[in-house]
């Protein structure tokens, strides 16, 4: 049997993809550390590290379907990373989900099956 290792999911229980990824982690026999980021919030340092580890820019991790993204003018490609990060800290819903972190890597698990590469 494979050695167990820590799994962390940045989870939004209202998101069907996030719930499905959580189920896939449990189905693989893992008990993840679940961080409900809408309650816990973010810091700029956390987001920078998470995105760097996943190989993403703040723009790539922006939840463009969130109404706040349009309301705050964040869909404009001229908006820089600093403004995006500030907005994500102020409005955690602007971060796409779910992110999963294991010793095997960090991924934005969209599509949900991409979590399997981390388990």
C-alpha cells in the first residue's frame, strides 16, 4: 500500500466541482485538511505562494464567472497582478477553485480529474 501523505484542499462547499474533488480525495483513501477559504480568507503571501506552486498567474486563477470580477473591472486584461491579488484578498470568491496541495504538487483541479495526478 502506498504511504499516506498530507492532502490539503482549498474548498468551497457550494461548488459542485469542489465537492466532487473532495469526494475523489476521500475515494482514494485520503483524509484531507479542508480549508474553506471563503470563511478563512486569504493573504497576499498565501495567494502568491499557492499560484507560484501551481504554475499560475493571478489572472489564470481569477474566477471570471464571479459577479465581483466584472463589477470590480477585473476582466480588463490591463489590470495588473497587484490589483488582482488585492481584490482576491478582499473578495475570496474571486479565486477559482478548488486548489489541492500534496507533496506531489499543487493544482487548480479543473477539470476535477486532474486531482488524481496528486494522489
